C-alpha cells in the first residue's frame, strides 16, 4: 500500500517576531545594549526608526 501525497505542505501563515527580552539578552552577549529612550519600544518600532 502506497501513501499518496497531495501537495499540501506545512505552510506558515504568521511572521516570526522575537521576544523583546530575548533580544536584549542577545544584544548583551554581543556587548551591546538598548538606549534608555528605546527601552519600551517594540522591535517593529526600532526597525522603522533605524531602517534606511
């Protein structure tokens, strides 16, 4: 008995957004830190602010 594949793959609908606390820890490993003025902003806000 063969298994038939229908072509419906595992597709993700959402976009990955990291947890802000994990992002701060990651920055600290690299010797970086967020400015106090950016402390309460989301990652999306920071991307918009620093995008070129």
